[in-house]
């Protein structure tokens, strides 16, 4: 009984390790999808537009709405005004203005002209405010003249956007200082400007936290969808994997050893000096360090994030290759794909052969047509068998389990590791036939590093799984950042703000 329990716990540890590796791969894929579709940038734009409409507009709205309000008052159409004001802007800004023009036209058609004008002016100003806040000052966006230039520019912005995808509180204040809204704020005296900047920064942080919560839930849904697609594409049968780990303890032991080696390498990297929390995540605020090196620090942090993604992807690929080599049944060689019939003989017996009837007659398009004509026969064969539906729901379950994320499975791994020493001692007790057994605290503590309270030591966890409290930037630092950003590097603040 003890030996079986030990095998079960070892299998749970190995299964959790495999889930961590797969969840890490999904994290990289989700990050790639967000990068290609610019979901982070669009989310920041949406948040800043909402911030303008609810908080900023009451303070500096008239400053930003003059151009659009004047154009509308002259009787120019909403769509022509949106096209004129959005010329040279990012496609997301243009889309936001065009959407405002469509909605304003709908309101005007309902004989609500005043409401339509107010709505359009407010939405256009919000888009302009977001654009000014997100624009990276090192880029000079010049519209391309040729069609090829526009296509290449669109591809480049999809891969490497010219705008910020996330900004912290201090950076928000620095960007605000060099906008039309900043011109209005700069006219205020110091005793008026300081509390106003504090209020604006508070609203920015409040909106940022709400947006982060929404985006985190959206990223979780996206990760679950990608996890399910990955499970079916790679053929990850959760029940088959776990059964293999339970039946073959040696395989479970090899998987755990591989994961422990990978974890030790990550912990060693985590022990090295790292940038601050705001540089690492792009959120939160900084308390000190209002110097010229901050932009360089943010640039280095962005490069470091890309490097980490590439390293994580490579490590995950290597780990999956090792798992497959250790006998873990993952891949399209197994049922129901049966890429190599000899690998899974029992389940792949009777798989319908693929006939190449289009290859010779159609040429280049032959193999895809052969594949399409083969699918109905293959699907009927899979689901006509008793284990076809079992495989479907087990693979679907695997996708859901992977979608729980690496932190969840790391916690499962850590808790199972706490029980492992007890199971090992119990196994030795059963195998030796002893009537008494002593389990020392050192045996239990050897499974996991703790800080004395039973919780994992933060330094022993991989960087991706650690969290820290955000600091709040002081009003004096907010004011200093605003004045320095307006004055330029090395310049003295104006006399009205000394």
C-alpha cells in the first residue's frame, strides 16, 4: 500500500511538472498573440480614453476639443473631420475616431444634433489624448507615400509598435507634461498644480488597476482557448499521460529530475540582481530615481522581457523533447493520429490507410486534397471506437488543465513535494516490515524551501511566479517629473514653479 502511494505521489509531481512546462509554452503563445494583434496597446488606449472622459476632461477638456469643435461648428461632416484629424495617426486612433463619427451620424439622424456634436467632440478628444500619452518620443511618425511603404509600416507596427504598450505613473505624468493638456496644467501655480497632479495620478492608477483586472481575465480566457488548441494539435491526452506516470515510476522519476534541474537553473537566474518592479512589469509607480537614465532602464527592461520569452520558449521545447524521449505519450505518433503505427500498436490497429489519389493528377495541390479526402474516413474510424470519445474528452480536459497556468501547477507541485518525504519513509517502513517509524522534520523540509511560516520563500520561486507590493509615487516626485519633462533635460523650472 505504501509503495503504491509513493508511486501515486511521484506521478502527481511528474504530471504537475509536465503541466508547468506546457503552461509556460502557452504563456509564450499568448504573449505572441497579444503582440501580433497589439492587444496590450489597444487596451492601454481604451483605458486612457476612459480616463479622459471621466476625469481629465473636466480639468483640461476645452484645450483638447477646440479643433474638433471648431470643425463641427463650421458644418463639416463628422467623417471628414475624423479623417482630417486622424491623418498620420495610428490605425487604432483612426478607427476610434471613425467609430465616433458613425455613432455621431446616427445620433444626428435621430434629430439629436446637440448630443451628436458633444459626443463626437468628446470621443475625438479622448482619442487624441490617448495618442499623445502613448506616443514614444524617440519615434517621428511620417506617413508613407507609396502603397508598399504603407504595407511595410503596417507590418512593422504589428511587430514593433511605435507607441508605448504600458506606462507607469511617473511616465504618465512625464507624457502628460508634453501634451496640450499639459499646456493647460502648466499655467497653474505650484500650490494648485501639485494636488491636481496627485488627483490625476490617483485616477490613472485606479483606472489602471481596473483595466489590469479585465485584461488579466481576458488573457486567461485566451490562454484556455490556446491550451485546448495546443492539446488537440500536439495530442496531449491527460488520462493517458497520468496512467503512464503511475504505471512506470521510473518515468515519473526522470521527469521530476529534469524539472528539478530546470527549476534550479531558474532559481539561480532569479538570485541575480534585477530591475525594479515598475521596469519589470510596466505597471505600478516608482518612488525615486527621477533621472535621465530612466528611459534607458525602460528600454533595457523591454529587451529583457523579449529575451525572457525566447529563453522560456527554448527551455520549454527542450523539456518537451526530453519528456517525449523519456516515454511520455505526447505527440501525433499516438492514437488517434497514429503517425507511426508501431509506437501505439494496440490503439492504432485498423487505422484507415491514406490513399494518394490526387497527388499525381493535381500536382502541387495534391497532398492537401489527399489530406482533406482522408479526414471523413479517419473521423469515422476514431469515433466508432470505444476509446475515441474517451480520447476527445481527455484531451479537452488536458487543455483546461494547462489553462490553469504555471503558478497553479507550481503550487500543486510544491504541496505534493511536501508529502513525498512522508510517503518515502512509509514505503521504507512497509518494505522493511518495521513496526515503528520516525519521520524527522528535516526529511519533510528537504522537499521545499520555506520561510519558517509554511509559505514558500519568495527568493526560491521563479521570477515569473513572484509578486511584490506596488509603491506609490509621492506628490513632490509627481510635480518634479512634470516640471522636468516640460523644461527638458538639464533645464531649470520656470520662475512660476520654483
